[in-house]
């Protein structure tokens, strides 16, 4: 018996050690990444200031990359392209960070200058360098860049997920959409609900040939559930499509039903492959009431409805939601439409375009 106890104790001890090693590995990785980004920021400052003071041209960075390669042949990270990004990294954030001076550092000219921290230590040095490159390529403002940095940290986005959200301009779409959450939900639940809705939702992972209907969209969304959940955002758990409810002896079917983990409530999603009309809000209100009565538990918050349509007039939507006492929002959605095969043959080919262009060029030369 004592041997078994000792073996169990030993296994538990090994498990504790393994956990400690993993935690230390994560801390070391974070520390190494933070140290690298601090170095890049300071190097970017050195490059930027030297170019301004000495009035060196762009060839300076190209020569610098070659000389560093000779000096450190096995060291990565000092290519011409990366040095340009390092310089841009400093210049992009410097104007915002100078407003938050905290520490001091010694400059290369032995002058004491202020080292901005604040945002620096909180978020700027916490995401990988490849993520920063994606943001520097797409973000136009500091606010936009900070938004993507925070979202990366909060949602643990990998580089590809970040690139996708940058491509679909999540910053401009997040917490958008016409809704009545402020009037129908208590604080802070109303703010959190507002943050979950986007406008438009971009389902560019779906492609359709016309004509298609809502059921086609539903089926493809569920076939691509991982990408669909990613576009919906953090916290959504899939419950079902064409979710069946029997109300007063009549069968009813909700397009898509989810449960939101953070909001602690059911979310009814209705799809309309048409422009919004006020009648859609009434039907969504009906389904929300049904879920509140049939599925909602005592510890659940009020059910939320999201209506996704192809087009809408915001003023018309606001009037439609004004006196509804159930929380709901209305947003547009976008997807990729392709021409049916029978129409594709009617379009000119690349070869046709080239031949036509060649004839035009010949005609122009003859006229000249």
C-alpha cells in the first residue's frame, strides 16, 4: 500500500514539475519576445534619428543590412525589409508614446532622454513581431493599431487570424449595427452586448451562384462553423440551425441559435437574403419571446436577437426597434457571389482582352 501511495505521490510530483516547466517556458518566451521588441523599438529610434540628423537617404538602410550581415552572418532579423519595418515600428508609435513619459534612458549621444512606457509596457511589447508587421501594413491610425493589439491579446489570435481580421476591416465593423440594447438591457450587459455585434458581417468564405436562398446560406455557414464562429466573435457557442419550437400547436423554426458564454444568454440569429423591412423585427421579437419562455433558465440573462440582412436603411431600422422591448440588433452581411457557369462563357477571356488591346495599340500607332 505504501508503495502505491509513494508512486502516486511521485506521479503528482512529476505533474507539478511538468506544469512548472511549461509555465516557465511561457514566461521565458514572453520575456524574450518583449526584450526583442524593446530592442527593435530602440534600434528604430536610432535609425530614424540618424537619418534625420545626418540626412542619409534610403540607401543607408540597404547598406546597413549588408554590413550587419557581414558582421553577424548567422543572425536573423536584420534584412533590408525588416530594418525598414523596425524604423516604421518606432516612427508609427513614437508620436503617441511621447505623451506617456515614465522612465529615462541613455541615448547614443550620452544625452538623457525620456523613455515612454505606459502603452509600451502594457501592450505594445506583448505580441509577436510578425503580428506587428501585419498591423503596420494595414493600420492607418494609432487607435486602429491599438485596437488590433488588444484584440490579439484578448483573443489569443495567431498571425493568420489577425491578418484575416485586418483584411475584413474588423476595426470599422466592430460594435456597430443598429440596436436597442441600451434601452432593453441593464448596464453593463448592454455595453457588452453592443460589443458583440458587427456591421457588416463578412462571410467571404462562402461563395454562391445565383439564385440562392437563406437556407443555402445557413447550410454553408454551419458547414464552415469554425470560420463562422470566428466572424461572430468571442463567446458564441453553437446550439443548432432550423431550431425547432412548437408554439400553440404550430411548428416554428429559428434559423440559427447560439448561446453566448460571456453574456450568459441565448442569441437568436435570423438570416434574410433581402433588404430589411420592419416586419422582420416583429418576427425576431416573436422568436426571442419564445426562447425566453421555453429555453431560458432562471440564471440566464434575457435572450438577444440579431437580424442579418443584405441591405438596410438605418433610419428605418431605428424606427422599427424603437418601441420593441426585447434586445435585438440589425446588421448587414456580405458574401462572395459568382456567376453561374452558363453566363461565364458569355464573358470575354483574357486572350480576347489581349487581342483587343493589341488592335487598339496598332490603331493608335497608325494614327500617329
